[in-house]
């Protein structure tokens, strides 16, 4: 069972909103998942992307062996930077 931390697309056409989920790599992109650990809205009102991520759960899943995708890896990095800046 290979786990991935990846984005799951939600929202309307031309206005995506993503859930950050832990899912088996064999499952389809918007299919079944193990746990939802955050949300990402790249087109949030006000011009700045909105990111809500449970960093402790992301650390747990990475520690257990889940591999984040490149995009999720950069979102985790941004969440850490905003947490340390605040």
C-alpha cells in the first residue's frame, strides 16, 4: 500500500478549489482517500491564495512513509514559512 499526499480537485469549472488528501497511489485523483489534511484555494478573493493545512498530520504521514507530490511539497513549505513568520 503506497500512500501519496496529493491534491483532490473540487469546485466549479474555471474555479478550482483543492483538498489536500492522503490516498493510495492506485486510487484515482478524485477517488477514495484515507484522510483529508487541508484545503487550498489558488483563486481566493483578495488576490492571495488561501491555504489551510494541518502540518502535524502532514508530518505524521510523511513519517509513516507517504510521499507528497511536488505541488504538495511546495505547499507544505509555504505553510511552514507562513507559520514561522506569524
